[in-house]
C-alpha cells in the first residue's frame, strides 16, 4: 500500500526542536560581538547589537550603541523576545513531549506570535536608525543580523503549526484511521 502525507506523531518532537533552533539563532544574534553591520569592504567599520567599532588593522575604537535610545529598545525587544521564546519552548516540551496536552498548543502559538512581533520591530528599528544616525557609506547587514531574522522566521512557522495542530488531535495521538491513496480491489 502507498501512503503519503504528514507523519503527525513526529510533529510532537520536530516542532519543539525547531523552537530550540530558534532559541539558538536568537542567542547567536544577541551575543554576537560583531556581524550585524559591516562597511562595504569590512575593513573600517563594523557593529553588533551592542557596539560599533571604527579603525584599521589592529587599532579599533569601539563605542557602545547603548547610549542611543533606539539601540536600548532593540536590545530590550530582542531579549524579551528570547525570554518569551524560551517559555514557549518549555511549554511546548511539556505539551507535546511529556504528555499530549492539546489545550496548550494555541497558547504556545500566541506566545510565538508575540515573539515574532517583538523581534520584527527590533529587526526593523535597527537598520532604520543605524542608517539614519551612523550611516557613512555603503553597509551590509551580515550574518548575526541574519540569525535574528532566521529565528524570527522559525517562530512564524512554528506559530502557524501550533495554531493548526489542535485540529489534528487524532493524528497526533495516532488514533486516526489510516487513509490510503490506492487500494487493490
């Protein structure tokens, strides 16, 4: 017999794993000491979420971005988003891995939507304000900034899954009748 479709019982393990990857991506983006912004040649100016550095060779002058209120807001939004994401991960492990608690899934979806909103705001404020106040040429938003967007995109996907999974309770528990595309007569 030929069967195709989603193996729903695997979602019980895969979705929390995706949230774990989102947490790792967020930690990388927040903790990076460089890699949010680089100048065109990556030789004279670079910045992270926390500071910007200018110079050449081994002589760099680094200044904190935390003197700007927009940078403080970006840091606060990213950290609050990370904390809510960690809570969502813990609740998802309880709801899906330990026991199957379908009633918690929409709550996790709402938590993830809050994370997405906070991080999208932070990831939009940063380049707008950086270009407005510090811009001195051509800059590229690089790997650490990309990890922030990667975590946000994973959260969007997981939020959709958590909001849709309660409709498939029987499939998640393995109680649903198997459907075959082709059966022999």
